[in-house]
């Protein structure tokens, strides 16, 4: 029978280290030609005042599982200390609609409907943890985090679970939020400190994570020191920071579509807009502008590990690419297996998902 797995169950079932390893295994299999995924698709309706409705979708197949993620958002921009930040809601501010439909590749049967809140934060943290594991300078001990929300927490949990981090330095422009996050990190047993500004974080971090909802640069080249490994999942690198990156690891590119000539698609997402232009509150196209000749793919690194970091002083960068669908298939499959083993999840009727009329 299909099961409904909510965020409360996910939080109990999920082990950060096991989760990172599950996603990494799916990426490695994909690099070897196993699995399929499409780029993220965003459909934007005609704006209503300062708000835009956006339907977001990704789909992928990893091993025995297929997964479709659907997000329904009303998006808008909000000014925080002079910086434009992307906000969203469903129904009313403070509530969100994001669902994962997990399906069996073997039978086509629906297996689970999973709330995506915690999983979508942890899967992004897993990307960064994998990138850090492959590209950060050996012996890296200081994790720097820009931001204090759910993505910041997922990066703390995943990177600390898979790297030898001894100290965490945190900055967020909303000081009360930053202080709460530092306290939470300390309560979890991490040696966390509150930085005075973003420049201090960059100056101290071996591994630097931009986890904000800013749509402007938050990582500046003038602040970077040699040897830093960088990830940006919210807020971007400025031109100088992008130019300083010596090596860029992209974990994968979506499966090429025959209808488009079989050419790889580079963009994080494809946007279809009623206005013909992308809303400013939509998803980011990319978070850095690093020269393409500095990029390697995970498949390249697996074939030749010497293509990665070349020296302790290299500044490196990693990102997922556009293999969201593959990632969600692996993540949802992992949680479903954990739920089955623990006897968790609310059972639903198979008849609610299937029909006797051919579609």
C-alpha cells in the first residue's frame, strides 16, 4: 500500500551521513550511465501585482525508483537590509506546498507521497557535502556558513557528518536569527561562533557555504583566501570571486533530450513564462560565472582523480548541476526504505492512485 510520509517522520528517519552516501552513490551510478533525469521546469503565470505564481517540477529515475517533485508557490521579492531576497508561500505566508510522488520502476506502482520540506533542504546539503568531500583541501576544519535558515542547518548537518570539521563560523544579516542558529548549533554539539560580517566568515573558512535567499552576490573575491572551497545555493559569487576559482566541479548534467538534438542542457532550470520573460523572484539560473575551461564533471573526476584540486592553495567551487530529478528519486527512495523498515508512514489506499480506465 502507498504511504504518506510527512516531515515529522522524515526528521526521525533521516541519518545525515547515510543520506549523503545514498545521494553520492546515485550520482556515481548516473556518471556511469545509469539513471535518467530532466532539468527542473518552472511554469510562471501572469504576475499579480508584486507576486507571481510558479509551478515547479522535476522528475528522475534512480535504480528501482522514479520520482516526480511538484512545488506550488506564490513568489515575490522582499527587501532585507537593502538586499533583495526571494520569498514564497502556498495558501498563506508561512505555509508551503511541495510533494514527492515516489513510484516503482519495476511495476509502475505508486509507493509513497512524501512532504519535501526537510528532504529538499537535506538534499542540497548533501550536494555540498559531496562537493566538499571531493574538492576541499585535505585537513579542512573550519566550516563557514552565510545564512541561518533551513538550508544553513542542512549544510551544518551533512558537511559535519562527512568531514572533519572542528569549528563553524556563522553570519546572517538578521542578527537575532544568526544568534539563534549559533545557539542551536552549539546545542547540537558543534563548536559554533557568530561572525561580525560575511567578510570574517570568508577570511576564516576552509569550506564556505552561501545559504541565503539573496538574489545578489554574497561571496566577494576580495574576501577569499587561498585554499577555500565554496558552495553557493542562495546568493551568488561576485565577478571577482568567480574569476578566482581555479577548479569547478559540477556533479552532473541532465540527460540530453533527442528532440533537442541530444545536446546537454547546462541551465539549472528551464522557465516557461506567460509573459515571455522570467520573473525576478523565480529560480536562479546559476550562482557563479566561472570560465567553462575550469569545469570538470563528476564523471571526469571518477575517470581521473588528478583532475580535481591541484594544490592546497587552489580555490575550488562545486555545484549539483541540473540533476535534481535523479537526486529526488534517490532521496525519496532512501526515506521510503527507512519508513518501511521502521513501520512508519500513514497508509493510503492504492485505489486512490490507480484507475481501470486506460490513460
